[in-house]
C-alpha cells in the first residue's frame, strides 16, 4: 500500500507539473494575443492616416445630389480626428434615385392625370412652425459643473471583457456620464413638438413623415455622447413632469436587471401617447462596442386612432483600443401605421470615409397601404431631416451588375427637423443638450426611487469621482444583498433552479406585463397610480434602493 501511494504521488506530481506548464503556456499566448491585437490596431490606424494624407486625394470632396439623397451641398463637411476608424462603402447603399422638378410644372402624375402638383399641407410640414414658442414657465438650469480631467486606460479594463455582456461588467464612473439610462430614454422627447404638430395632420402619410423625423431625432444627441449612462438599479424610476412648458408627462421604471430592461410611458396633453419597453443588449467585440436596443416603440394619436410601431437601430462605439472614440447608427428601421397600414422604410447608412455620401446619412420612403410611394425622406441623424413629395416614379435603366433602382420625381424638399445647437461650453459638460442639462436637476416631490436622488450619480455630477466610485460599489453590493434575500425566500418552497428564476423576477410598481395585440409580444405597460401617489406624496410602496 505504501509503495502504491508513493507511485501515485509521483504520478500526480508529474501530471501537476505538466498542467502547470500548459497553464503557463496559455497565459503567455493570451498576453501575446493581446499585444498582437493592439499592434494590429495601431498599424491599421497608421495605414488609414497614410492613405488620407496621400497626394492627389481630395481633401474635401463636393457633396451634391446623389442617389437616395435630398441634401444639397453643405458649406463644410464634418471634421474627423485622424485616429477615426471607418467602414468600407456599403454596396447598393440606396435603392432609389431622386430627381427634383418644379412645383408648378404640368406633367402626368402616376395615376395618369395631368395638372399642377402641389403640397397638400404646407403649414404642417413647414419647419418654421415646428419650434415651440414662448419661454418656459419654470426657470431651468443651463449648466452643470465641468467634467474633471481624470485619465484612465480603457483597454486595461476592457481587454478582459471581450465577448461579455456589458451590463455585467463592473465599470468605474470614469466611463459614465451623470445621467441614468432612464434619463437617456426620456431624452428622446427633446423634439416632442414634431409629434405635437403631427396631431394636426389630415393625411396619414404626411403624419408618417413627422413620426419618422421624430424617430430619427432621438439619435441626434448621441453623436458626441460616447460616455456610458449609469445602469439603473432594479426598481429605479425617473419622472419628467413638464405639462406646463413641454405639454407632457413621462415616467420610466427599471423593471429588470438581468437583462437590463426599462418601461417608459409618455402622455401628452396635445393628443398623443408613447410607450415602450426597451431591453439593452450590448457586447464588447475587442475594437468596437455594439449596443442593440430590443423592444418595440408604440405611438398613438387619440383623435385619429393612428397607431405607429417601430424599433431602434443598432449603435456602435468604435476605436475602443486606440484612437478617438466615435459612435455610429446603422441598420434598417421600419415604421408601420397599424390602422392605415402605411409604412416608412428608413435606412441608416454606416459611416465610410471612402463613400461620397453625406456623413451619418439617413434615407427613407413613405408608402401607403397599396405600396405606392408618396414621400422621400433624407438627411442625417445628427443634423436634420427633409421630405419631398413624389409626383412620379419609374424604374431606371439596369446598372452593370444588373440591378435596377426606382427613379422618384419629386417637388423641392422641405425641412422637417433641424437639431438645436448645443449650449455654450457643452464640450466640458459631457456634450449635454439643453434638455439633458435639466434632467438631473433636483426637484421636490419626486418618488424616493427617482434617478435624481441616486447618490453616486449626484457625486459624479459634482466632480467627486472617487467618492462616486465608492458609493457606486455600495449601491451595487446592496442590490446583490437584496437579490440574495429574494433567492433565500424563494428557495424555501422550491428547488434551486426554480428559486434562481424566481429571484430574478421583479414585480414593477407602476407597470404590468400585458400581451401586446399589435406585436404579439409581452411587454410592460403603464397601469396608472404614479401621478396620483405624487399628488398625495404617498410613497410607502416604494422600495429602499438607494
């Protein structure tokens, strides 16, 4: 027995040394791979700079009317940092060609009739009447403390997170902005007056144009906003009670932590309501970060009963390893009016240095239930959107590759939406818009779960980042303790696997799960009671999350 034990010990030591060598080899290979990836990124960056500085290349090519575009030449192109990463040009990026005609020129229309083709609702689609008039009744703040200049190596943290869900990675506040994801959702309402104007449309296709412009406008604040918003605590809420100046009330609640999901409901006194449940799925892919919002956005106009549904595009943050961080919006977005069956097909074109198209370009076509195109939309998601009424359409001659595009003959384009200029000193205030600057402003009477009362976020806004990181760790640990308590309570009456699922289930306070008859999906819908509780200042049902 002693001899057998001695032999076993020698064999175990031999295998242990073998596995230790294998582990050391794998660790060395991982370090080598990280160094190789970083070196490749730097080489790729150098090649791009060399290509752009090569003699004979136009420094600022003229941009004019092109396939799928309604934008005229701009006075200046967007300037990009020399470390920017670019996509290759997208093959067949647009599926139509636009030709402009004079508005009073007699010609055959698509239906075979002749005569003068005019805009039907100039006053509705005219951008000059879209800007809200009059000063706000409540004076709001116009600045926040300047962002401190803290340096931190992003790659040193992110290199161990490749392929992981971003919401499960503990991140210091150095990569955040002092707003929560609930406040970022609310920020989509900055151009709510587009929907206020759409209420007065008598034509559903014209209303669709304004709805499409509103959906694009929600991305305008993201062009410089590469910082990450705070992940809301489970049960966290955010209200925006602006009936006086904006004519609306908005409420968000974090209804799930893994995966992170937020429910949102907006009521406008002008005759529309909007609701959504958005689940954020994000993946770090080594050189870029993909953010995929999942869930449908619903918009309903009470007077007409028009019910619009669409989903958000994919956001991508580039140059994680080296270079200047920049964000892009890509993908196709379809907006459907489920009452009239009108549709709008929007295409967010990926940014490419080698493309002749306008940067951050968006194109679209609005069609009725029969598939007949009525309007062409074009613009950029960070600047403006225009629409042009179609008077005639015809197929073009086949190209060399055999593909055929539709030629739309349109009236001159009209500006529907234009981005507000950023406040002074915005570059030192996280590039916040005027609305964003007010979202975290302290207000009396809000629920104790409101994002404005979150201590780590408030400390960060004041510039106390070290204290904010300490407070953030405390809140996250408190949330983990609460989850363990739910898990222990659930495990008393069921098995471990069932208890795990039960512990993840959170019963929202102000929203409830319902089957959506339009999309066929289960989503959280506002069930009422919040504003009544606020009026009575009765918050006894709110959890202690901060």
